C-alpha cells in the first residue's frame, strides 16, 4: 500500500522543516510505502530552499512559477499522485507519530477514506486540546447518512482518501474550497471510517487566510454557490447547511444573504 502525502507550502518557512520531518519520519508498517508531494506555491520566503535541502528520494518537489492559491496547489498535487491513497496537509501543520500507520490500519481498497482526530496546537506546536468525533465505521450509503454527524464533511486534510477520488478537483477562484470538494465527492461515498486517535496537528494561527478573507465578495459569492449545491444533497446535510448559512450571514453582516442563497 502506497500513501501519497500532498503538502502545500506558501510562506511556510518557519514551519516547513517540522512539517516535512514529521511526514518523512512516519513509521511504515505492513508493506506501507510513502510518497511526499511538496507543492511550493511560489512562496516568497525560504520555503523552496528548505524543501531542496532534503535528499530523500520519497520527496517530490513541484513549484509554481506564480502564486495560484490553495485550490490550484492541491490540484497540482493530485495530478502527481501515484499512491493507492492520498492525504492532504498544510505546510504549517505537522503529523503526530504513527499518524499514517494508524489511519492505514483501517484502510482497504473498498474504503473511500479514513479520517482521524485533530490535535489543536499553539504556534510552538504544543497541544492545547484534541477534537475527537469518536470511532465510526460507516460501511454503506445508508450508514453514512445515518452517521453523518460523526464524520468530517468540512475539511479535506486529515483524511486518508482512496485515489479513485483524485479526479475530483478543487474550485479555482472560490472560497470554501474544502466544502466544495466534500459536496462533490459525497455521491460517490459508500464506506468511510473515522478513528479516535489524533492523526493531524493543526497550528492555530490568527493570521490564517480564512480569518482575513471572510468579508470579501469572493467569500460571499462562493458561499451562495455552495449553499445552492448543498440544497441538492440528502437531508443529512441540513444541519451543516443551515449552520454554514447562519455563520456566513453573521460574518458578512448581510441581511440579504439568506434570500440570495436560497433562490
């Protein structure tokens, strides 16, 4: 079993080495193989030189000639996947020990993805709390809809995803790219697993993209498009849809957001 880890880097120099080291040091068991696809999205800092300092043959570096954004960077990574499954990580986050082995122990060719818990860390990498959903093995479509709240349908990192889904691309020029991907893949899902072990260390930074861009027209337009697509999904999505609508309306301060998003 070969795992392709797609790591996205932009202005990640202070964190890049910790991220790369945490991936390359993952314990490979039961015939596991690792491929690390590092996408440098034309970062203006020392990120590229840090990546190039590694001599590990498992590391494949791909650099954009201009900054294209996270959706394009992820799509670039997907186009280079050669593994049986893939895993997204942002370049300023890192993996806990044995994360990939823990996820892989529940993976099989008929599984769409295996996800894990999040360790929420301060900028120094110290764990402040762990966000868990509990163990849940949903082995058919009805079970997935019944267990919907026990699975992750917002983010795309921290999932060991079957490579049969690598053709699904992230939307260029839109916000909420993770949500768009989850909406796009949902009709294909027949078996997903969530485990209780922390398999991703997320660095909480107040200067993240999401905290700076929520009042932009792209944010609002993308939210409206996304909610319209969510309305075509089964009713298990209702809580997620309405929570997102309320949050988007509160952030944008737009009283007309609800009417424009439900037309």
